[in-house]
C-alpha cells in the first residue's frame, strides 16, 4: 500500500447524509475507508473488463439428490481446472450442498465456468464474486 494522501470532495448534502447513514449500517469507522473500498471495487471491475488476470469466488447451492448433477458439476470443474485454485464442499442439510470455488485466471474463463455451473438443472443458487489478485489495486 502506498503513502496516504488527503484530498477534498464536494458532495450534495442529501447524498452525504445518505452515504453517512449507509456507512454507519456497514460499521465503517470512517468515510475514508468506505470511499477507498468504493474506489477499489470500481478498479476491480475495470480489471475484469480489461481481461487481466483476476480472481473470483463462485458459490453454488445445489440438490445433491438430483440425478447426475454431482457428476456434471465435477466434469465442468475438470474442464476448467486451469483456473480453479481450490474448492470447498459443505453439506448444508440432507439434500443441499454448498460449493465454493476459488479461481484465478482470465476473466472470460472464470465467467464461463460460473455460467456453466449455474446453468445446471438442480443448482438452486449461483453467484460469482469478482475479486482481484491484488497486483494492480
């Protein structure tokens, strides 16, 4: 992390009041941290759009009783093995499993992996959280 810099921001008073309320809800200790997180989030989106090496977390919840679903999910993951760093499998209850897939690579490959997993019949929830390798942020 670089040296801290101070700068001034002019903002509409109503917008600032809403922002202060929101950062209080999220337990931020200061506006500076909240603004830094917003800037970092925007820069991560830019990394994803520019096709650089990125990281991502794919979460899926599925019914493990759905015929052949587990095999399909495993086959998909094997097809995208070059971008998968780690997986974690959690049994939520008798029928439902949560799988967390940590990935690193080209954004388009991670997006394809995420979409392929979410599209399977029996997957009840799927979400890709875009992250960064931290190199450019």
